């Protein structure tokens, strides 16, 4: 194996490669396009394409593809060979600037929410030069945006880039008010921590629910789960370690900053965290990370599960979206410094985020809404569906002092002494961490903990960027139009914002039922517990107005995404319900009946041999399992009828019907089958149990 510095980025057409392979004129022209948004000249594109092709072929590539992120939730790619005919009946490897800049996938075959009909097939992919091209499995992958023939965004990258532009524009307005003329660009940086499960592939292939839906639809609780908390940060098993080592190598080749790896709380659950990078690149990297995790796992006869709740009764998996704002001069705008009370610029950006989260909590909630995440949010490892912000004691005290116009005494740094002279003494952090908070300030960034493990991080960052851009726009408008002493007006604005939006601040236990009651009944915060509830928020006029004002979405794009996401929810739950019917009818009931038949035969044999014995065990099991079998049969029929109803209704009506009816029927069938599992002999049960899945790696 090469050293990590040699390996890192070896399959990426990055800045180092471009400097070496492009002329100075072409290189600087391309960098102007990347940094300043200048138009890309075709001659420059041709020069870049020639260099890119030569580099890719030298590294074993035979094809290229426009790699994009349609609204399917995964990436898409159509491979084209570099092969071109030569005059002497041979071939040459060729790639043009036109092929680099634009591609033409079939737009009607991807989700469009009504923006494209079946016969309206034309769509375009457009090169995103801010995200480096890379080689994956002998194919040069060019990160691109994807739009329809009419120019509507059909992907997750385009609105993310738009939201970044809006945020940059409004942040620069605010910085200019502070006299900062050096900063030319403000970017959101993201570090998404990725949680996942690894299970044995042979066991996976024996369960239809895992194959079809990514989660277990049946499964009785095993004798041991995560109660002892012995898996968290525990020694990594050799098989898992081998997977992690190969995964790191593959990610490092692609320039992905994979850094932290460890066991998570649930058995066979793990986490991988990268270093921060610009949000659109972080989104690209995270999509690649999920894909490569699955591929590497299969090589080790493992399966990587990215569903938000693959197992009932143990922790689900999230993707903690760590978000910060930085300037091109290297300043983190969310860093409070040593004296946050005196750092007016930091305080203004801080209260902008507070205002944004409070006013657009519905958009943040819907950005993480999915059938899978509905099972996770509010459970014992995930934040509740109610959004609140954790600031910690010091910043809360700072804001309280500003709001009340009272002196701020500051927080004395306390040195921790651990009682043994050989152990170091160190300063305690100014604030604790709160893992129950959906949106927590963690020193110089915010951690949005509601994102599901299978989600694209683009959705959450689009809404967060847009909401903060709107808050900064209002601040800039207010400060630019006012008169009098700037510092006085600034202080008043910060103070008024704190008073208006302090309801969103909460440092306590987010799992406490009393908090949920206070949040909704006293503070008036939203409690959007399910996907159908959350998705309605995007259609509210104030949300449509904000998103269109900043050019993040058009009204047509908003309506289409609402339709696509609602349809995905309906289809996901229908597939799960039909999978339950199939497994219960074809596997679980036959297994129970075989066991009942053998029990009955055994009982009859015993009665013949010793007629006076009561045979209590067999009789009791026969009675209980027979009743359960009848109940399972009835529940199968009921679920089948329920899931087929309302199929002709509009998508919104179907979604609410599924929420209120189908999910209840699914839960009822599962409860009966899980109870039957606890009574059926292991040799008869038709697929691997939770104990097998969670403790066999």
C-alpha cells in the first residue's frame, strides 16, 4: 500500500493535476470560473478536456460519464467510451470540451413531479467545475447538474449551488457593513458524520425484507441488545477492521477526507466522519461514500445497511450535518472567539441562524422527512421531531445579558483535576454537549442531527442555506437603510432578534415529554411527526416566497419536489406492506403450521404411549400458536385489503391514508408474527433472527 499522502486524491483531477497539465493561461481562466463564477470559454473547456482525457487514460480509464444526483436519492451515470475511429481503421482516445460541459440523459425517465411527461424526454447535464472530476472503476466521472429541456432543476446539486450563491450574496452585504472589503466569498462548510450497520451477507440474502426494503419488517427482540452499551467505542472486530481499512483506501483515492471511525451504540453499528469541506463537494463526497461503503462491504461478504431504522428496539442511524460559515480569507464566521460578548460580528451571524431556524423550522423538518426517518426521529438515539437549538450555558448567558441590557460577567474557565498526578489537567469546555438537540451549537459550528443516514445531505443544506440567507438579507436591509450610530443600531437589532426568537432555544432534555408539551403548547413550535405532515410545509406561501425570492427554487420546482417526495413515501410504505404480506403468507405461516403439525403429531404419539400424562407443554404451545396463526392469517388479509385501497386517490390523500391506516395494519401484523417467533422452535423459523443478524459479524 502507498502512503496516505501518496494515495490521497490519486484518482482525482484536482488542483495539483491541473497545475501540472494545463497551461498557465487555461489554468487561471478555469480558476476564475470556479472562484468568481466567470463564463467558461469553449477553448478553455477543450484544453481542459484534452488534459483530463490524457490523465484519465493514463490511470486506466476507458469511459467517461456525467455523474449527477437526480431526485431518486442516489447518483446516476451513463458511460461513454473515449473511443473514436482513426483514419487508418484504428482508434484514438478522444474527449472534447463539448462532451465535458454538457450531456443529454433521458429526463422523462427520472422523477420530475410533472415537469416532464413520458414523451418529453430531453434533459441536460452541465459540468460543475467547482467539484473535481474523479476516476471510479475505470470511468472518468464528471460531477454535473441535471436540468430539463425547459431549464427546471431535476437534481439536488442545482438548488444546493443556488442556495450557496444566495447565502454568499447576503453574507457579503453584512460583512461590508462591518467594513470588511477583503472577503470576496463566503461558503458554507459541512462535515457529515455517517452512521451505518454491517451484517453478514449470507444472512442478509435470506431475508426478503432486507433485500426489498433495506430494513427488517419482522423480528423479535433478542435476549441481548445494546443494554450493556459495550459496543460503543469498543475494540473493532477484525472483519470490520479489514472492511474499514479498504474503505479508507478507496475513499482517500477519491480525495474524500475520511478521518474518524468507530463502533456506534447498537451492535454491528459503526460511524465514519470526514473533515469539513465546502457543502456541494461534501454532498458529492457523501454520495460517493455511501456507494463505496456498499461495494466494499460486499467484497468482505458483508452488507452495509444505510436505512434509518433497520432494526426495531436498537438505535437507528443518522447523518449529523455539521455546518459552519467561512470566508475565503480563512475566517470562521461562527467562531465566538475568547470574548463572544464583545464579538458583534459573530453575534449577528449567530442570531441570524437562530432567526432562520425559528422562522423556517418547517422547511428544516421537511428536508429530512422520509418513511425511514419517521421510524427514527424521537427514538432514544435521535432528536425529536420538534426542532430546537442548543447553545450551551455560556452563549445562553451572553444572549440573556444582551436581551436584558445587563452586564455580562463571563464564565470562568475551570480546570479539571482528575485526582491522579500523572493525568493532565485541562480546561473544561465552556459548554456541554446535548445529543438530544436537533440543532446544537458545538463550539464554532451547528450540528443538525435530524438528517437520516440514507439521505442526501443536499436537501438539509439547501433549506439551511436559504433560511440563513433570508435572515441575513433582512439584517442587511435594516442596517443599510438606518441612520445614526451603527453600533447602537446593531446592538438593538441583535437584542430584538433574541427577544423575537428565543422560543427556539432549549438546553434541556429533548426526549422529555414535558419539553414536547411545552414546545408545542407554550412556545408554539411545530411538531411534524410524520413525512406527510412535514411535506405540507413547503407549500405554505411564506416558504414559497422565500425560496423563490432567493432563486433557490421556482414555484414549479417546489410543486414537483413536493409531488416526488410524497410519492416516494407512498411507494416506500406500499412496498414494505406488500413485502410483509409476502413473507408472512409464504414463509412465516407455513413455518408455524409445520411446527404445529409436528407438535400435534408428537402430542398424539405421547398420548398413545402414556395416555395418563397431561402433556401440558405441547398442549399449551398448540393452543397459543394456533390462535396466533389464525390472527396472522386475518392480519395478512386485512393488510392486503388496506394497502390496495385508495390507490386511485391523489398522492397527498394516499400519503395520509397510509400514515393513518396502512402503518397501523403493518404494526399489528408484525406484533403477531414477532410473538409467534418467540414460541416457534428455532429450526422451523424461516429466516435469520435479530440475534443472528446483530451478533454474527
